[in-house]
C-alpha cells in the first residue's frame, strides 16, 4: 500500500515508525513531516490542511490510504472532502467525519453527547458572552478549584484550573472577551474531578473497535505538576491502576456507549478515539474526547503494539476490524519530552541539536525539528521525545533519562519526574 500520513509532530513520527514496519506498507509519505519522519518515509511539503494540494498529491502518487495525525484537518472536514469528491472517494481516510470530529472540536458538543448517552462526566454549563451572569452564578455554586475550557481548538492549552473564585470569574470574562480567540466564544465551566488521569485509545471502523494500550501523560511544564499546561512533557504505558477491573468499567460504561452513541446519531466515524479519563476512587470519568491519538502518548502506545499496525488501519478502511487481532508488548514504555527554552510561552527556533547520534537503547521521536544545512535544528516548542522500553516503569524511565542528558540544544529542558504519581 502507498500511505500518506498527515502531520509533523512526535505523534506522526511514532505513527510513521510503526507503519513503516509493516509488510503491507510499500511507500510511506508524510505531509509535511519533520527531520525524524524523513528517516521513515518521504516528507512532502504540503500542509495537512491544504486539501486541494493533498488531492493533487494523492492522485499523482496513487495513494491507497490517508492516515490523519492531528485534529485540525479532521475538524475542518478532510474525511468529508475525500468522501464527496468523485476522484477521491475510493481512497480511505483514517479519521472521523467532520461531525465526528466535533467530539474534540467542540467541548460543548462533547459534553452534550456524553449526557445524551449517559457517559460519566463532570457536571457542566456552557456559556457565551451574553450568558456571563449565568456562568458566574454556576461558578458560585461549585466547590473550588474551578475548571474553564475554551469550547474550540486551542492547541491543547484551552483549559484553565483555578483555585480562587474571583480569579475564575475574571478568567471567564477574559475568555469570553477573546483571550483564546474564536475558540473561547463559548466557554465550558466544569465541576472539578479529583483523581489521577489516564488516556485510553480505541480504533473503530464505525461498528467494532479495538482497545489500544493505555497511557498516562504529563501536561504541566514543571516537576510535581507545577506551572502552565503544555502539549505534554512525557508519558508512560502501561498505567498501574488501569487493571482488568478498571478497564472493564471503562469499556462497559464509556467505550461501548460512545461507539453505540455515534451509530445511533448516524455519525460517520472511522479512526481513533482518545478518552481522557479521571480515575476517581477507582471509577472512570471522562474529562474529554479527542478525535485522534494523543501526543506524547502515541510515542509509548505505538511501542507497545506488536501487531501489524497497517493491517489494523486497513481493517478500519475495509470495515472488517472485528476480524483483526491486536497484541500488546508486555514491556513498559516511557517517553521524556525535550522542549525549547521558554516553552509553553515564547521560544526561539533554529537551535542546532547535538548528540542525536550518540544515544543508544532509546527511540528518538522527533516533534519540533527541521533539517537545515545538513544539521537537525529545533522547529517547535516540543522538540524530541526520548522513548525507551523497560521491564518495569522505572527501568524504562531510567533509560530515557540517560539519553535525554546526551541530546543537547540551547535552552533545552525536560521534566525530571515523569511517572512520579504511579506505582
């Protein structure tokens, strides 16, 4: 198969690494890719949201399948673009329809969907600028801390958790007045759930599903979960508390109702579903949906899939996923993300990355990198995800940290405590 993978981050490098291993993969293209994906296939200088440009390339290179990494092209309707074009509608797109992508594209839609299908989630209220007074009254009815979420896409940074009521009210006003742009024209106010987070992923062909390895990621920039949220500073898999009992609850109470809900509402969904969960005293609650794989969770999830991943993707495309098998690697996987100085605020690009060829025993998934004048340079906030196997969590992390010390670029930083809250 000739496969086109869309995206340019660590998630896409990990997907490319896994797809390339398959005997079913003949040629792999990544648009636009990064310096790491160029080692797995051929990078193509087309933006993931340039639908006409992608069409031309798909026809030119006889692409057999398109795998969508990031959320933006899904929310903008790439699945529908292919489905409704007579020249493209035989090329399967691994990713949901625009309607299905609203599970991530609109937090208000996602919360209402969960309510309709009795999926456990926190109490909430959605407000617009005209409903500010109602929003303030709802905040006053809640116990601190207070959770505010921009309804639309905000690059993983549209969630605020605030301890003081007065500050929460001020931030609600700021969001409704444009601090997150159009993404914050509607704000979802949520009851705070106290527990430990976990990410669960499934692939679905719209009828059946397969559960992928679970993971836990770490969003805050600083050790001890301090400082502002980022796109993700590291991840581990498996997750100690996600045992057979917990996962049975997840499947029965969350995964099955979600798949059945999509079918009942006649929402075309063929791709990944990410369930952001909170373990509250052993009970799973949904914090959010994503319509694609998480990042940096993908870096550990792909490492723990032993099955032919391209064959699984083909099962989605052909709607025969039920007949496929998925096998997990019993080892632990851990990833530590090296980020640019200043991230998640302002940061500089173009810093030379040294030490990439000096590491051993880890996989280096590139996130924000580019090739320039024969060198690999930084090209984003999250730069390299140093990822390793181990017979236990600590062994995998020790290996990743050993190699994280070897990779060098000006301003490089990383968290030293990934996995600190798991056994």
